[in-house]
C-alpha cells in the first residue's frame, strides 16, 4: 500500500473527511514522493526489481509466443475454410502484442 493510500485509509478510519483540507497531509505526501524519486538507493532497488521481473517472465513470453504461433498456424492449416492465412497472421500479431503487454506491463 503506497503512502497516499495509507493516508486516505487513516482519514477514512478517523471519520474526518476534512482532515485533508488544510494541505499538511498533501504536503507530507509530496515531500515523501520527492525524497523517493531522488533517492539513489530506491532507484537501484527499482532497477534490480525490473531486471528480476524481466528475467522471470522471459520464458513465459517465449513459450507464449511459440504456443500462439502454433495455435494460429494449426488453425489456418486445419480450419482453412474458417481461418484464412492472412487472418491467422493478423490474429497472431494481435495476440502476440497482447501477450507482450501482459508480460511486460
């Protein structure tokens, strides 16, 4: 839970919706976010986490693309009356883009 969510939760639990009106909580959140944005340790940890995610999802992406190619290729081959090769190629590109966004996003 990020800092904004924690503060919003505290306000909701306190039952005081006007506690946010004076701006002190907003200023505190903005200062905290600015500190995190400029902290080299936080940036290093984010970069390490990004590398770990990339390394873990690479096999998922490769297997997904191979399965996707096999699926549309077999559909175009065995269901040639229903799935034309051009449609299979377009569908492969579209589903591959969706897979890429899912794995990378």
